[in-house]
C-alpha cells in the first residue's frame, strides 16, 4: 500500500504523527510483509516558522518530509491555489493508493481536491482523519474545509459520535464512515510523561495549578480591534487572580502590534511566543484553567481533565462539553468572565469520550490495510497485536 500523508499547519502534526508511527510499526514486523506500506510524507508549507513547524517535527519524532511544497501564507484563495498547483505533480508522479489528510486547514481541502480530480486511472482513495465535525457556522473557513473534504473522501475517520450523526444527515454512505477515536489524543497519551521533563514551568517561574493559559488566533477573534479587546477585557478579572500565560500565534502577535493593544500585556497577562508541543502540553496539564479559541485544545484539555473556556459561540467538538471539561464562553467580555467564574467554581471532571484511548491510528491503519493489503499481511500483523480493528 502506497500512502501519501499530508501535513501543512501546526494542528496537523500531532494528528498525523501517530499514523506515521503506526505505519513504521507495521513495516517493522518480521517476515515477508516487512516494509509493505510505503508512506510518503508531504508538507505543504502552510506553516513554515521554526516554532510553528520544525519544533513539532522534533518533539513528535516525525521523519523529515519526503516532499516539501513551500506554499506559505496568502489569502485563502492564494494559499489553497498554491498548495493545489504544487501538490498536483506530486500525485501524478507518485500514484499512491491512498492520500490521507487530517483536520480542517486549507492544506486539508486543497490536497483532497487535487486527489479527487486525478485521472480515473490513477485516482487515489481519499482518507480524512477527523471527519464529520461541524460547527454549523459557515463563516469559519475551517467549516467550509470540513464539509468539502468530507464530500470528497472515501474513508471518513471520525473522532466523536456527533461526527457519525452529522455525516449520516449529510447522506454520506455508512460504509465510508469509521468511528476510530482521536489521533490527537494518541499523541497526547504518548508524550504526556515526556512533557513532564519540559523546563517550561521553571523558565516561566510558574507553580502547578496556579496559573491560567490563554491562546487566541482565529481571524474572527484577533483581526478586529474591538473583538480582540473584548476578549482581553473578558480575562482581566482572571488575570487579577492568577498569572495568565499567553503563547501567541504569529498572526496574533502581529495583530496586537498593528491594533495597538500592547497595553493589555504585563506581568499578569504574559505574552510568550509560540511554544513547542512538549512545552505546551506541560503548561496545559498543570494549568488551573485554559481559555482558548482553538479546536484541538478543547479536546486536549478534556483528555487531561483541565477546565477550559472556549472563546467562541459554537464548537464542532460537542463531546468536549457533554462529557468533557469545556464550556463555551462566547466572545463578549461579560460572557467570557462568567464562563471563567463557573469553571473555576466547578468540580473536576475526568470522564473520557469513547475511543479516546490512544489507539486511533492503529485502527486507521487496520481499516486501510484491510482494503489495500493482502489478507496474509494483515493476519501476520494482527499477530503482533499492534493493529486494532474498527471498534464499531
Ligand atoms: C491555520 C488554520 C487554523 C488552525 C491554525 C493553527 C486554515 C484556514 N486555518 O490558521 O484552522 O487552527 O492554522 O495555527 O487553514 N504565519 C506566520 N508563520 C507561520 C504561519 C503563519 O507568521 O508559520 C502568519 C502569517 O502572517 C499568515 C498568518 O499567520 O498570514 C495566518 O496563517 P494561515 O496559515 O493563513 O492561517 P492560521 O491563522 O495559522
């Protein structure tokens, strides 16, 4: 089985790393099927700063990409088009059986679209990891990326039950949908103990459970002065109770300067640059509370049992509210402050969503292998106990 794995932006790396590892484990087995999966790792270059990309490859022990497209930033149209133009010849040359895309960023849709338009003689199957999530807010570029990628995909790997329901309502054939769990949580479980060795708490002089962690990068929250100032006002009460550490995305840092909002930041709200995976995981694990507009952090805090306030009006990850630790805080100062108060007063929750057990990537490789590999190969590998069959 030849499989092209696409990554492009920061939140892709921790979702793809466990899949690459599951492939390595398959290939490492003894006997005639050793090396029978040929992975080709393609990095689109949507994120290119060392701190947004290389640092994650190092922390997550990912191999150097086989192909780097260097697409870079731009408007959505420019970025999507540039990735498509650069990915097209790669697929024509490599002719894989499967292309696997993760998440909901522009790279995800751009590469799925290119694959779907390959000539029928060499059109690969498209596998989407994190399929079916819906915020029902089409103002979010990620929502458009999710809907369209799912429409184009042949294998829809779903992280939570809501995804299965959403895809059913959209008329996606049940045979394409596989509820496998969450590869982002595979990474979290794998690196949780190593994250404890991170020096970040000492570097920032923080004590466990006595600081808050903030991340903001969504265009709707950070691009306009009024929206960003409103959220920062919403956390001012929290910043009087404890230090708020704010590892800011380059986009957010740029906007804070352009919009003249530097006055919000001092010792009580401390801006630091983007952090690596292990440092951030360590900070998340020991935070008293996390305030964020990220998708993935809602899930990671649920897995860690850390209270989270999401500075948005909706979430495409409702399981983080239903069984997890997440609460929607909206984007107004009073709603955010209220959500923070509720979370600080509530008891810890520790239940985990179904199948967030660290074995999602093994399920994915099991399902793809059953379709593209000889039964002998899968049987030999099942003997090693590494492949986990679809649980449902
Ligand atoms: C992208 C994803 C978003 C994800 C986020 C995580 C889309 C539509 N959005 O948003 O879903 O949550 O990544 O980070 O794909 N920049 C740098 N260095 C970099 C990358 C970006 O300085 O390495 C700056 C540039 O000014 C760039 C801006 O950030 O124009 C936005 O980058 P872009 O990739 O367009 O979107 P993100 O906001 O990062």
